[in-house]
C-alpha cells in the first residue's frame, strides 16, 4: 500500500495504490488520520484508481475515516475506483455516505 497526497486550497487529494486489505489497513488508517489532523481541509477526495484490490477491511477503514470527519463537517468523495473496487463499494452501501465523484 502506498498513499500520496496533495493539497489545493481547502481540499485534500489522496491517492491510494496497491491493496487495501487486512495487511495494509493499519498503515492506511494511521496515514489518513495524520493527513486529516495535519491539514486544514474542508473536503477530502480519495482517488482509488491505483487500487488493485480492496476487501471488507478496506470498507472499515473508509467508514472509520468518515466517522472521524463527519463531526467536523468534512465530506469524503470517492474518485475513480476500478470496477472490482467499485463493486465492493456498491455492495457495501458506502455510496450512501460518501459521494462517488466523476
């Protein structure tokens, strides 16, 4: 798992690479939480185009980040999930709490 990020204005753009599963979930949680805490952001965009695999553990990572940001009024937008990842996201219902952005 590799995570890259950039800031533009009040937006945080995060790009995930590799696999978001049981083996990488702790690293993803810690890294994302550090980025959310360090940056003064109003919106978070998570680009998933570099993900090769994601399982239910990855869904848990996303839901945990959502719960962490929701009290601060910061929305999370999901961008460019590959078809297999998109299917997991659809089945989980994650798009009910996070917007799939074009």
